[in-house]
C-alpha cells in the first residue's frame, strides 16, 4: 500500500528535478547577451573613373531555357486513375461503402 502512494510523489520529484536541470543548463550555457564593445575605424579612399567596358556576348541558350509560348517541359507523363464512383448520399468508408 505504501508503494502506491509513493510512486506519484517520486514521479513529480523526478519531473521537477529534470525541469531544474534544464533551467540550470540553459542559464549556464547562455552568453548573457553581453558582447564585447565594437570599435570602428574610418578610412578614406580615392576612386578613379575609367571608360565602361564593351558589353559581352549574350550567353548561349540552354536545354531548360524558359520560353513563354513553349509550354511546360517539366510535366510528368504519369496520370492518376480517376476516383471510383459513389452513389449520391453515400460516403466511402462509412457503413461498409467501398
């Protein structure tokens, strides 16, 4: 009889211990949100301008090139079978209706 009363207390105690351990682990592994102060440096740069380069040749077309009027080339050929007909008022799977 004593073990029946002790078991729920042990379960609650074990759960509490796990919760406290998780909180302690989370607090111990956290960085506390403190970061080292950042330093900033300023630099000055000078830029020179040059003439724009000539445009490069357009890339060659690829196999999967997008063509707005070419249709969808990535559609699979597999078609799903149509569902079996069920008479009106019946629901498949209810009262032995297949």
